[in-house]
C-alpha cells in the first residue's frame, strides 16, 4: 500500500480547490494566481502545498467575486517590494496572502457597522453629514497600503 505524502486526504484538498474556484468564479485554481503571480513560480498546485491552498481559501471567503481586485493588490505588493532595498520574491508569497487576509478581515466588520449606523441614526442626519464629508467615494481602494506580515504572526517558516 502506498502512503499519501500528505496528511490531508485528497478529497479534502479537492474540496478546498473546488470551493476556491466557486467563490472566485474560476474553473481552475491556477487562474487565481496566473503567470507572474503564481506561488513559487509554478502553476503546479501540488507544489503550492496544502497550507497555501487553505490560506487561499480563507482569502477567497473574504473576497467572494473580487478576484481581479485581489490580483491587483498582490501585484501592487510585489511591485512595492521590488522598489524597496529589501530583496523581494517576484511571485506571490504566503506573507502576501496573510496580509490580504488580515486586510480584508478588518474591512468586513467596518461594512457591517456602516449598515447598522444607517438604520439607527435616522434622527441625527445632520451630524452624520459632517462625518461623511471626510470620506471620498471616488477614492481608489488600491491606494491602501497593506503592510507585510511580521515574522511572529506567520504560521510557519518554510
């Protein structure tokens, strides 16, 4: 009997892959990180590893239907890293995905809070108008800087 080198059954990994594809409306998980964005410079998902696929699923759950936005943010992180003196891998890294997960996780509660504020504060519209003037609806969301994940917060070091 041949043992699987992975402690996770293939059926579970396939379910992770299928869910990523479903959430981002793609047919193959490699479409999530094509060409220069691919993890470890390879489209071979076996080389991506289970942990990376699970991180990708966590990100997909936070960004359902927003794959193009995710790709732009990853590319921006890569470009920012290249422009610094620090050496930077030219593909997507675990740290990129972790930083995006943290970024989108922080964005999610803010959206829910805004909906609750609109329902509860109908009487105080004059005060809310002053606060809303500070926000620019045309502001480019790609302008937000996503800092790298500190080493102590990484799940494991390859």
